C-alpha cells in the first residue's frame, strides 16, 4: 500500500484526503514512479473545485519528479533507478501523482540532469511547457517583439519571462499591484504594469511607441481581457491558457476584425498529444536548463501531509514562483 491524495467531493482544500491505495504494475508504455517531489499548478485547483467534470472519487496530480521503480511493456530508453520528471501530456485526474508512488506515461518522461534536484525538476515542465507552447509553438514570438505576460509572478509567468528573453524578445509583466514589481524586474521583466493601479492600455502604448504588444499571454480572461485586446498591436495574437476570472470573457467583435487580431486557447495536454511538439518542447527546455537560461523560482516548499495548506497558499496568490511538495 502507498499513500495518495484522492478527492471524494468537490470543494475547497479540505476535500484533499490522503489515503492508502494499492498501485498496480505498469501497463504498456507506463512506468511505476517513486515520487520525490510534486509541482503544484492551478490546474489541480480547478479539478478540485469541480470546474473540470470528472467522476468521483478521483486521483489528482499534474506534475512530479522521482525514480523509476518498474518498467511496463514496450518502454525503452529508460531503466529502473533513473531520475525522471514528467511533461504533463495527460489530464490532472489520470494519474495519482499526488502520492508516494504512481504509474506514469513513459512518453512524458525526461531525464533529470545530475545538477538538478527533484524539487527543481518538479517545478519545471508544466510551467515552462505551457510558456513555450504559448510563446513559441503558437505565438511564434520573435526577436525584438513585445509580449504581455499577465499573472507574471506565477510559475508560468516567470517561465514566460525567461523564454521571451531567451528568444531576445521583450517581456512586459502584468501583475495586480506594484508590490511584486521589483521582484519581477529582478527576474527578467523589461517592464512591469500594475493592473489595478495603472491604465494598462496607455502604459503598453507608451512602452511600445504607440504600437501595442505583438503577443498577449493570459491565464485570467474575464472582463479585463478586452483591455488586453486594446493593448495588442494590429495583427497581434492573444493566447488564453486559463480562466482565473469567473466572469465572462468578452471582446467586442469590432476590436477583433478591425485590427485583425487572433485569439487562441491553449491547454498543454492537448498540444502535447502531438509527438513532434512534445519532442520540440523537450529539446528547447532541456537546452535552456543545461545552459542555465531556464531555472524555476520556487516560492515555497511544503511536506506531503501539508498538501491542503499548499493549495490554500496558492489560492492566496501572494507567491512569486512555484509551489512544490516534497514526498
């Protein structure tokens, strides 16, 4: 038996229950993973709250790093004892990654370099994978272009700042208040706009000589999304990869066609179903980790039995960087 988090009802952090479960043998294309660190994402909060329709009771987990205990049929290129992390190419309910041991898909695995800890590895692939997917795979961000990064102090936001800089583009960080401005500038943002204190459209136009941003990368949506559209350059692209806001996301149709805007949705597991995209993501992020240009910021680490507290900490929204749980 092994300890694992399951949910039997939707709701707040208190619905996360640590239970004893039995982990079976890995099937074709799977491994059994002894987990050492878990990366937390708002994807799991969305699942826990019931905004994702899944059957209950449900396992939960989107990102983890650990050691391979057993290989299923057809798995090659890895061996028992290898240190690996996971690129989320699956739903947050499909594997019991909030746990001590879990099955995991071999196609999602990446080897952890010797100089990278389990904590760092568990904080890397969901954030950088989402940011790479939005900025590079879909957004085609090029050198000299400007990207607006909303919720910039999140793990994905910080990853997007680093990826923009690696592509020699200009990342402008959006954050609710100016309290995190200095931290964001220190972590590579070219400029910071406090959305509750400043006129976003006017500031973006000032910073871009009136042109607007080439790309917008937003996990929030809601009523403020229309302002981001107004701050986008003619022919620009807006990518929505989350729904932090609960009010409707509305953009006037005239704003879209008059200025030839493209609005795209992004869900990392959907894009990662494509083997070529998955391989490209692994190469780009692996190269960035190796040369030191991509390194996650870990805001705080919790113990496994503090998983509910870790969820509450994310929901408070005060962190800069990733929340990791050690097992």
